[in-house]
C-alpha cells in the first residue's frame, strides 16, 4: 500500500466552478499536510499547509484535514483558468511523502 | 531573495554517458533533497542532506547514482553510465529545517533539470 494515494485525474471544469481535490494516506504518524501546485515545466510551489486536523482558508483555497479518516482535501472556489496545473498533496512526519498529483484544467 | 536554482534546465545525453546535475539551495537552508519525477508520476525521493550529518541515501535507485553536498550550499547529483529509464525531471528542494515544518518553513523546489537519455 502506498503511503499517499491521489486520484491522477485529469479533471476538467468550467471557469467559476468549485474544485475538490483529495488524497488519502496510511500513516497515522503524519503531522503536517501540504498542497503544492505545479505548472508545466516548473517546480512544485507550496500552496497551502495545515498542521493536524481541521480547515485552513486562504483566499479562494481551503485545505481540510480529517485525521480520523486519513483524508485530506483542497477546495478551490471560483476557479480560474490560471488555476490550471497539477496539484500535489504531501505530508510529513520525519520525511516528506507526495501524492502522484491531479491534473486540473479550468476552461474559460 | 533567490529561490532554489538548478542547472542545467535541460540535458540530453547518450546512453552510457555520465551526467552531473547541480543545485544551489536557498541560502541558510540546512536541509536539501533530491527527487525524481517521471512523466505522469509522483515525486520519487532520492537523497536527503541535513547539515553535516551523513546523508540519507535510501532512495537512490542504483549505485550509478551518487550525490554530494558542500557544507550547507551547493549539491551535485551524478548519474553514471546513464540508461534510458533515467530520463526524468530531477528536482532539488531545500528547507530551513529537516523533515517537516517548524513555524513557517516549507519545502522549496527548484524548477528541475529535465534529463533525456537517448
């Protein structure tokens, strides 16, 4: 079983839609949970991070962690064409573990 | 300030040749990671340096792969006798602290070196 599972998509939505991206994990020791955004031919950039369970909001982005279910989500409200990218979930205890990424396209 | 810098951005090499990839981390970042990203796949951990401690080499796929780091600065990843399956993007990342977050210290990535072995 992989440490982190993420649906690869691809996901295609119209501009303005609400996007939900999800990951599951197996290691209950993970403490920090992150979402990275990766544009084509660029390195991943940190988008959101949370510590332990709960929600964190930053503008149009909300990160949600449910440790009891070992499930994390990233919600994007009012999606824009500039949100088109691959989104990687990541988590860490004493090391970083990454999902395989979900490719998102927002259609104008 | 400057981010993580990697060079070259692209490298095309013939099978069997050696290649050297370079990473300049953010100044002051003690932790440095190398990852491999194959097309359509996630990040594969290769090696991790933390200060003057012995590196964690547990992710290196074979003895053809090696990496060095000079103090808390530049790192080089060397692939000897390259094979076609080595074709991938090699990403370097650095952080202020190892393994996770303390305060606001995320993992910062460079834009990678795209290696193509023909």
